[in-house]
C-alpha cells in the first residue's frame, strides 16, 4: 500500500524535471533555442553537472546546485520505491 504513495510521489516529483533540465542545459550549451531540450547531448551536460565548467557564472552555479539537489531527492525516492516494492 505504501508503495503506491511513494510511486505517486515519485511521479509528482518527476514533473518539474523538464524545467530544471531545460534551464541547466540552456546555460551549459549557451543557447536559448528550444531544440536543446530534445537533442541528446550528454557529455557536456554531465561535465557541467559533476564539475565546475563555468566558475564565474553565478546563474550556472545556482542552476547546477538546484538540479543536483533535485536529482538527489529523485534518486532517494527511487531507491525507497525500489526497496519497498
């Protein structure tokens, strides 16, 4: 029964992922083009997430930290769901 609630929470938490990823990718790839959201570029995005590729860009640092926090909570929810299912 509790797995259903965690699943709903996991799905609800996944909804804003497009916003966070889009914002982060636009900064990393330095574009405002909407097509950045559907292109499968991953290497620079992962480098931007794991390392500090723009140390003087405060918008990048803020977006990176928000995206990291979002992904950590998402991972935590997924692990809980996998353990209780």
